[in-house]
């Protein structure tokens, strides 16, 4: 395992269940490990200047969404990340500072009335921003609870004006191996992509996130724009989005492309459906020594269970 500086509350090696375990071995065999341990370029962060959206934070909190546990301390959430573009360990904060987030353009294409591109700084002022407290559950069996700020995905979909033939929405991360050394590892299907059905995208819960802890989102969490889908395993919550496409066919996602038997399209949280290599019954609460039982749909069944009525024959939980 490549986890360095493992904090006291992290899992013992024997219990840890990284998404990447078989890939780490391949990376080592291919001599690629050094490549993805990129260091920050001195001065990059300051060269980007002050964030032009600072005045939008903190956004008004939507009190509908409450937690059954304390909010994770910011320092813990901000220092234990998955962002394979910057390395396969959890310790990618420094490397992620290479991400240049301005200018940042998002392309909207596929089955829409009219494809268009929009600057992130314009998009973030066009649609309503709000703060929500959500639980977040990684497939590796750790979890956190954080205040995200974002645009309800539903509002973005209305703004994009999809055609009736659109059945899925597909999200794509930037592709720039010079900025993101992990993207030089050719055994991954870069760029990172994810997708939802249109019915899921129209649900109230998914957020196009622009901020966390009442501030613009930092690079390690997927600046400047990422998805958050709180009832699905964390890998669905794609970071640093540059393209959003409306499509008629179910898109093949990054993790599906790597290992379809372990990471499917639906990936809804379910404590009773084990990952082929570990149990999903409970979760390690980030920043603590506690484990908690994992909840069906990560506790959001009331809002989302209806989406899957009658979908027999689909692998809804992996
Ligand atoms: N582009 C991109 N998005 C990504 C990932 C990634 O490696 N690259 N990792 C995913 C996984 S596995 C998880 S658990 C979450 C972690 O989000 P966080 O680091 O903000 O907690 O981001 C998801 N989004
Ligand atoms: Mo994850």
C-alpha cells in the first residue's frame, strides 16, 4: 500500500481496502510509482491569485438536510482525499496544488437544444448556490460528513435544456498530464468520467459543488466544480469537471472501465452487498476512532429509493 503518514485513526493495513490495491501492484511492476508521486510546483497557488468567487461564501444553508453525526473537522476532510490524477495515496494535497483552476471553462454538449461553453465564474453566478450538510461514503469503507456548497444539479439540468431523447448525463474531468502527473499512468482510462440517469439527475439531492466549509472548494476536493451524489459510493462524485454531456446510452465510467466486476454504474450504498474484497456493513468515521453501521442508500432512501422501483436485473448496489 502506498499510504504514507497514516494518521492514528486510519485503518490498520490489514483492514484497509483501497480501490486501487491491484493497480498499485501493477503500477509498481511497471515502475510507474515515482511518476505519480508528483510534488507541488513552488508558487503555483499564489500565481492563481485571489479566488474571484470569494464574495459568494458562505452561502445560505438549506436546513432540510440534517446529519445524524458531527461534522467532520475540516482539517481531516481536507487531508485524506482520493484524486488519482495527483497520485494513488490519500496524501495528495500538495500535488493537487498544480491544478490550475482559472480560467476554467465547462462545455455542455450532446443532446441539448444548443451545445455551449461557459466560464465557471459565469456559471456560478447564474444559478442558485446553497449549503447542505451531507454524509459521504467512500467504497473503501471510510466516511465523512461535510458542509458542501453547490448548485442543485436539477437546476443545472433545466439551464442546459436537454432534449427528450437524453437518458443519461455524463461528467468528464480535465485531461492534462503535465498538470496532473497521475494521468501519465497509461493503464487508467483517463479522463475520469462518471454518469447518472436523467431520473437521478432530476432528483433533489445531487449537487454541483463549488465550495466546502463555507469557502470555495480547494484543489484536493476537486476545484472549481465537482459532483456530489450522497447516496452513492464516493467514486461517483467526480471532481474538477470540464465537460457535461447529455447522451442516449449509459456511459462507461472510469472505475467500470478499470474493474467492472467491482465498480458498477449504479453504485448505490448498501451495507448488505459486500464489495468482492471486503464488507460494506460499517464505516470508519474520518477523524475519529469510531465505526458506524452503514445505512442503505447512505441514509437517503426516503429521497431516492423510488428511483429504482421495478429495476430488476440491474446491479444497483455495486
Ligand atoms: N476526477 C476524479 N474524481 C474523483 C476521484 C478521482 O480520483 N478523480 N476519486 C473519487 C473517490 S473514490 C472519492 S471517495 C471522492 C473523494 O472526494 P474527497 O477527496 O473530496 O473526499 O472523489 C471521487 N472523485
Ligand atoms: Mo472512493
